[in-house]
C-alpha cells in the first residue's frame, strides 16, 4: 500500500461500507491455505480458510455475487462482487473450490498453461524455495556470495540479498535453475511431490461445476520486460490454450504482476483478436480506456481488516478523482 492509501486506511471506518455500493467490485487473491508454502512464503502473505470465509461473509452481506456469464453477456450490474484468483495454484482446487461451491459463489481463475500439471514452475516460486532453503541453513555467507555471483548482483546484508534475488530479471530466470543445481535442490521432485499447480483434470472438474477460467500468459513474465510481439504472443497463446484444451468459447485474461505499463496498442490488438475479450488489471477502483478492461484490488493481505480495506479502496477512488488520476491513461 502506498502512503496515501495507508493514511486513508487509518481513517477508514467500517460503517462507511454501506455508502459504497454503487459499483461492482472485483477482489483478487492467489491462494488460501492454513499453513505456509515454500514456493510462496517469501513473496507475499495470504489468508487462511477462516479469514477467507470471513471475507465471503462480508462480501455476501454487502454485495450480490456476480456470475461470470453476466460479464460475458455484458449485463450491467451495480452492487455486485466477482472473485478472481491468479496463478493457478493447487489451493484453488483443494481449498477455494470446495468453499465457493458450498456457498454457491462462482469465480474466475487465471492460469499459466506452462505450469499446469506441474512439469515446470514460475521462476519467482523457485526463488522463494531457494530462500526457504537458505533460511533453514541460517543464510551461510559463502553460499550467498556464490549465488549472487551466479545471478550477477552484489549485496550488503541478508535482507538486501533477499530483495535482490526476488527482483532478478525474467531474462535471468535460467540462472535460477543454476542456483537450484548449485544448492542440490531437486525442483522436479518438489513439483512432483508438492504439486504446487493445478492439473488439467482439476480445471475440467471446476469448469464442469460452473467455474470460469482465463489466461494469465503462458509463463508469467513481467510483460514490460518483453517486446510488444512477445507480450501479445504470451497473452493470446494462454487464452487459446484454454479454448483448445477445454472447448470454452469466452475469453478472459488477467495481466501478470501489473497492468500499469500495458500499451494502448497492445490492448487494441487484443480486442481485435477477440472483440468480446474481458481483460483484468490490478490498478484498484479506476476507470480504464475501454469498458472491457476490468480493474481489481487485492484482498489477500491477512493483516488488513476487509471492510476497512474495501472502504479504503473507495476513498482512494474519490482521492484519484479529485487529483485527476481516476481515468487511466495509456500511450
Ligand atoms: Zn500472477
């Protein structure tokens, strides 16, 4: 959260929530789980099942659940919520799917086809696994030095090392495999035993139960580090993969990491690919350059009060309107 949002959060009262129901909201999460996981724990925190169920009570108590098909059919709706989950982690099947099914709430899940069925994983997840391993061994300085030389960075403390390794460039992701080798970490074994990602048959089962899926690029790259053509291919291939493997007719897509640097030209070309495509960003309650772009905000932080967080997003929307940054500009 930025400085302004933090100030707004501190002044946000839960009782304001009833005043902020004139628009639909699109919260997003990655996973819900009652224990930590090596491939996530150094990247971000997430909610447990009890906290997630509490979120659902708040959402259902204040908004109507929107069905994804209303989006596909361009039905106008206010005072609704639609849940979305990024990255296709296995917890969407083992934890989230049963909870939502029981409550009769549909949702959209954005997946990276390359990781489906656990043959390979996201480089950022590998980095978290590496940090978990180093932590267990109390961050031995000589090992950190070796790793930093493989990855080509310098560091002045363990905290600095963690920051630098987490932010290595997508183009250097092959070097992460070198680090895994150097540490004798068997990533294939990890993928086979932990099964961090969803499988094709699980996707099919969730689709059959009325849940929706969208692309999230093939490989989860930070798109701004790729060329225009590479960006377009990563996006369209992931949408096509779902159509080809599951015969779905609709097109949903969510940008990995952030939509901030996505160009107008790319969006125009995506809508040329499918005029009915709905794309999802994570810029909060803002208005994008096209109605087919849906902006979301995260409810994943387990330390924030959910009602106050939704109020904060609405206050931040008013703030953005005031200073002229409510309408997203793209070049
Ligand atoms: Zn993602």
